């Protein structure tokens, strides 16, 4: 049976949801062999190399001379926000709390909030209600002790990670049409690699010389491939599927994250995490319907 472009787009978005959910596994696996920043820049470097091998024809090196100083500053800012802060804090979060919890918190519509504040997008009462519900879900998930309202450290890192990742996505609106998505991603990966390598050296982690074996190399390559597939799945999925439907399909990330945590790490979501996740899921779906 031949699939239509829309059906292929839906499959691509399901693949994207699974790819997002898999990052927590890669982080935990590699944290045993490498330092905190080491495993992150190794994964980024792998993604950079695999990206050029798969999409090298889409990268026009002559455009590098045409990039203005302002565009370079924007690329540097977005790379730092998404990878040095967003990805690094995500890694810290999944090392401190459940993978499913991080996925639930990552689903809150932070880009919508920043869209209201930065891009001055239209605000409605319904949007405010649904966003408030999502944050209520985060509070339900994050509070460890309701008597003293003590928030879990991993959950706080997940919220901040979501903020910086959304900030990078929002500022995509300010980039010119000079660069395509592959060129933007590859440039940002290179900038992020440099930043995180410097952070690793400043943290005195040294160079990742030890603890190499076949399994570790395979996981690094798979994580690099996941970074590249994320680009392909995003572009293809959103090209052939309506944005509102595509965004709802991506909520499957929470389902995949729960499965990964349950099967690999025996992490069973608590009742308050399930209820909080359900609130977030409901608000995200309703927000997408409004769009």
C-alpha cells in the first residue's frame, strides 16, 4: 500500500516524538562514561558530522560570507540558548528526576507564553486559561512536599530548560531568509560544540580519552543520528501536516517517555505526576485547537 504525503508526514511526526523522548536515555547512558559537558559535546559533534553526511548537499558554504554581523549574533544567541543552556539543563534534569517528568514539563506551551511577551502575538482569555492549566500541571508534578511547597531540583531545571529552548525557537522569527533550516541547524551545532567544549574545559573535565567501547560509540552515533533525524522529521512532518494536528501528534513524546522510563529504568509515574501530565496534555491539545 502506497502512503500519501500526509500519512508519511504523520509517521515522521511520530518518529519526531520518539526522538525527543529518546534524548533522556542517551543522557543517562553516556553520563556513566563521560563528564556532564563531555557527553553533550560528543553527541553534538556526532550530529554535526552525520548532518553533513546526510544533508551536505543542502549546505551552501558560499552563504557564510553573506551572513551579516547581526545574523551571526542571532545564530550565536540561539545556539547558546538552545544547547548551552536548554540542552545542558535538560541533561541535568533527567539525571535528577524521572524521564517522564521532564517530558511532561517540556510539553508546557512556553513558546506561546514567549510569543505573547516577545512577539506581541494575540492573547485571548481561553489561551490564558489553558496556559494556566499547564502550569498548574507543572506545579502538581514538581512539588515534592505540599505542606512546605518544596519544588524538586530536577523539575526546576526542566522548567528553565524549556524556557531557554523556547526562547531559541521564538527568535527564529528574526532570522532572514538567507539560510535554510539545514544551514541554520549545522551552524548552530558547530557554535554549540565550541561553547560546550569550552565549558567542559573550564569545568576541568579533561578530554574524553577513557571509557570508550563499542556500546558507548554506538550510543554516541545513535544520539548524533537522532539530532539529524529531528531536523528531517520536523521539516517533513510540518510540511505535509497541519500545524495544529502536528503539534497534537508531538504530545506522544510524553507517552514514549513514560514507556522508556518504565521499561528501561522501572520508573513508575506517581498519581500526582499522572494528573499533572494529564492537565498539561489537555491544555496543549486545546491550545493547538485554538490555533
